[in-house]
C-alpha cells in the first residue's frame, strides 16, 4: 500500500510540475512565436510596427496577461468555476464519505427529535 501510494504521489507531482512549470510556459511561448510568424511576417504594415520578435513580445505579453487575468476573474466570479468545483468535489471519494456520514447523522438526529417529541 505504501509503495502504491508513493508511486501515485510521484505521478501526481510529475503531472502538476509538468502542467504548471513546463507545459504552460512552452504553450505561451509557442502561441507568441506562431502569432508573430503568421501575423507579423505575412502582413506588411504589422511588420513595420513589430520589426523584431522582441518588440512584439514587449507589447503583446502585457496585453495577453491583462486579458488572461480578466477572463480568469470572470470565470471565477461569474462563470463555471463553482459548478466545476462542485463536480470535482462530488467525484472526490473523501467528500463522498463525508456526505454519507452527514446523511447518517442527519437521519439519526431526525429520529432522535421524533423520540423526544413522543416522550414529551
């Protein structure tokens, strides 16, 4: 059991580290390079505005950052975040155990209330 748990944790840490520290920065870099290649190098007036990739990065990254923050905030405050969190919580086996125990406690409390009413 301990070995299985250790392997699962290693796998989990690998996925999280890869997702946050490798995959995400590579995806952002790829997005910037691809946009520069497809837009700037093929559209002449944009090539005048951004003659080098560095200039494009200095202008686009702050704009991209602000837009991403605003979209993330919208998703968290008004979007689907609460529904996604609910679905994840319901899939969690520990949450399931807690809910079952709470249901059992609630049922026992109702029965106890009925017993108290009957005796008074």
